[in-house]
């Protein structure tokens, strides 16, 4: 579930590529059919992906959905192409002050 209360399903998709290493990557699927990829999170096999996703905490999944929603400009924050929008603000940070 994201910060707005929308439920998302985390799963793995296989990339169509001739290489055999790390072809599986993380995606989040929304209730309206929206698919938000997180291609920097990759696995060797579907089995490894499924095992990892089952072991991931709710906190970690929420953190990752926040990142992909920012990239898709569905949430305030930085986008990958043109940086932070002028009207955006950061509500939280992943920095540890301790």
C-alpha cells in the first residue's frame, strides 16, 4: 500500500533479452493496471525473485513503491528525467543522522 492508501502488487517480470544474467526485475502493479518498473532490482531466476519478495518487509516495499511513484510523477519528489519539479517538496528522507 502506498502513502495514498492504494494497494500495489509487487512481482517480477522477465526482460526480453538474449543475455541470461539478471533477466528478472521488480515491478509494481496498481489496481487500475498501471505497471511501474524498478529495473535496478534484478534477479537471476523467477524462483529467487519470488523468494526475495516474500521475505521483503512491508516497510521496504513501501519505500520502493514511493521511489517508483516519484519517477512516474505520481508523487511529489524527483523524477529521473528533469529532476525535482518546482512545486515538489520532500516529506521524508532516507538519510540517517545517527
